C-alpha cells in the first residue's frame, strides 16, 4: 500500500497522531479487518511496535479489537472517527482549562508571580521589548497590554483591523471604559466596516482616517506596532513589535493628537 507522505502529514495534523499511528490506521482502513502482523508489513512499521500502536488507536476510537484468535482489528468508519476525535478533544480541552482555573487557587501561581516580579525588577526598561510573530500571538499580546491600561488607549488601524479589534477586543474595551480609561480609535471607515461602529460607540471615540498605519499606544508608555500591511500579508506571517518606552510612546501619541484634530467623527460614515 502506497500512501503519499503529504497525505499522512495532513492526517497527523488533523487527528494528532504520530507517524506510526497514521501508517497503521491507513493500512487498516485499506483492509477493513486485519492482524497486527499484516498491518505491520503493509504499513512498513516494525512488528514490535504495531501492537502498541494498535492499542493506542483502539483507545482513541480509530479501531476495534475483534474477538477470537488470531487477534484482528476492525477499522472504524472515518466519519465516526471524526466525531469521536472531536468529542475526545473537547473533553481533553475542558480538563486542561479546569486544571488551569484550579491553578489560580494554589501556591504555584503565587510562586510564579513572585519569580516574575523579582525578574522584572532586575530588567532595564529599555530591555522590555519583543517581536510578535503571527496575528494570533500579536492580538494576544495586544489584549494583555490594553487590559492593563490605567488612563488611555490610542489605536490607529486599517479598515479590516478595525473589524478585528471590535470583534476580539470589545469586552476589554467595555471593562476599560468602566474604569474610566479613555479609548480613541482612528481607522478608515467604509461600507465594509461601518456596521460595527455602534458596537463600540459607547466605549470608544472613533474617527475616520485614510492612513494605513497600525499601532497602539497605552498610557503613553507602551507601544505595539505592526510592521506589515495587513492587506498583503497572511495572518500567520504578520509581525508586530512591542516596546515599553515612555519616550517613544509619548512622542507617537503627541503626533497622533495632532492628526486626531483633523479627523472626522466616524458616526454615520460609509
């Protein structure tokens, strides 16, 4: 049986299997019912490993052990496998989330916080900077930076960036507004994104700009800025820079203040 390596790699990613597991599984699917020895030969997997692999596949819901001798294995319908894997992933994810939630009430988190605070005291403020690769990581750090704001959050973004921020950061904006944090967002407002204006109208002041700049300044101290045009880069390859520098942050915010005065309020535009 010849199965392309690219196909096996896709199966590994989708179903979280190792190489031997996908080889044995596809071999079993091609046979329907088979012994460990036969599958070992077909899949080119060491016979000494085939029993362990089949036991693993059985536990994960990919195969069933047939009663009788010699021991044979039956392939589960792929559609049923997908449902079983989804169910197991949900259970596993819920268990991991619960463990992390429980961690909040343990001494471990306190010890980790102590280590972090001690480390931060030794760091020069100019060293508090880093590159953020991938839009998912970028937005995670952006959310972390914004939610710690005490006075102000200043954002300049693109039209699509405005949509993403309303969708992903609205709950954070609402909490900040309740704490009295001033939020300003400048973005190109058009027919494509004007429908979300009302969703953040109560928590942020929005103004229209033709600029394609992408940055965020928090409290005039921290800056997160994106170095690529989001219309021309895949989210996986998006890149941002985070810096904790009051000198640069306040200078950038002063420039924003000048531009802000000439921008039109975004209500009703598009």
